[in-house]
C-alpha cells in the first residue's frame, strides 16, 4: 500500500461566488463526515478529516467496502446517512456512540452511504501527483468495475458545466451543503486549501430575541439568544448571533437591558441538556420576546442552528409570533437524487 493513514485530506477555502471557466470541475458539497477509505486486502481503515478512525462507528460501510472486487485502494469521500431521501446529520452524530451494540442497532435501522469523489491510490500506485482530470477518469473506471452492485457506496457526480452545478440546488430541494470547485490541472493537495474552493448554501430565518449574554469580562452584549415558536406555542431557544461591531454594542446593551424580563424562553431554554452545552450556557439574561431579527444560517439540526448565525437585518415589521419552526424544519430533502 503506497499510502497509509493518517493522510490529511485535501481541503477547500471558502469563497463568496463559484468560479467559472474550463479549468474547473464542480462537485456537490455533501452534508456528512469527510472520510478516507484505505483497503489492503482484508484490512480496511476509515479515517476522519482529523485523522481519527471511524470504522467502529460505521460497520455497515466496512462491510460494503469488503465486498468490492478491488483489493487495494484509497478513496476520498463523504459518509452520509439518508432518511427518506434527505441527509440526516443528527443520525451521523448518533453513530459516535461508545456502545458497539448501539452502533449496530443504528446501522441496521439507517445504513450509511459512502460517496466517493476521489481515487488516491490503487494496486500499489499513488495517484496524489496526478491532476484531477486524470484522477477523475481513474475514479470513474474504478466505479464501473466495483460499484455497479454496491448499494451503499456511490460515485459523486462531477461536471465542468457551471449551469449543471447551479441546477443541483433545485434538484435537491435545498438539501445540499453547497458546491465545490476544484482545479482540473491540480494534483491532490493533501492538507492544503490551494486546489479547491467552496461556496456554502446559506439560508435565512426570522427569529425572536429571547435573551442575551454579556461579553466575557465586560458589561456589554456579547451575543443575542435566538428563539422560534413551536406548534405548542412555546418559544424555544435555537441558537445565537454574535460578532456585533464594538461601536454598536453599547446601544444594543442599553436596548436589551431595558427589555429584561423572565422567562425569555418558555420552551427549551439555554442551560438545558444538549451536546452544545458549555460552562457558560447558564449565564444569560432573559428578555421580553418583542424584537425580531433576520439571520443567515447554514444548517438547522437537532432543534437548533448547528453553527453560529450571521446578522442580516432587524425586522420591526414582523410579528414575533410569526417566527415559527416551520421556517427551518419543513425542507424538502432530495440530496440522494443526484446519485
């Protein structure tokens, strides 16, 4: 085997617009776990983006890899779990469980799919120095020989036509994480961001401010806590927004200090048990749910925004009661339609 784990995967830098031109190849940016697959006969190793082993959490993928005719190769790709055609990041995170019996149960209920988008080595030969155009040809040849009968290992689509790539968002019902653009003449840039760029799909939602936190070591606002109303009429904490300019923080602090009033959130509130809890989670001030803000976000999973959101604008024209969960929950996911 010419390549052995850990091998830093090639990465992409974020840009605002997808580049165009004949020198670029476009690929879907999948909402999953980055994963390199190493196979040397019966030895199969799944490596995460940060070099950690993943095989014990995805025995279903290991089993699928073991059934491929090719005995020695290294693939780069993404682990995803489709449920009803849409990709579930929560289900992926559930796999990271210490109990083998639990992992096996989850794998049986919702099998994972490995989506391959690069071939890094085969039959003792490394392809890292080959350009992407040649590596893609070799990957497609690999897929024709190995993946026709492999239900849970798929070939990721790729195109040099910008219009085709742009149409992926429509076809997937907004279930795609974004678009990757890779230079066709570039070798595999292990651990670097020089050969690829990414444009993430950004969504927007109107949220109610249900509380705030002071900045560390200062009596000015550090972040605003966001809420959405559920079907039961309760206001649930779903995330936060921060990064306000220093010149605006004093006025924001005075504004929201005047609105301080418990309980702030009447449903799920900061400080409740969740994988996002930190030692500062309980240090927040409740406010009357009167202020609406429009924010940009990338994903909503597990009842909240997966990452921090970005301020777009205040919405004084919006009734707080109109800020409901259906803005973020009722998406039609069809990401698997691209495969």
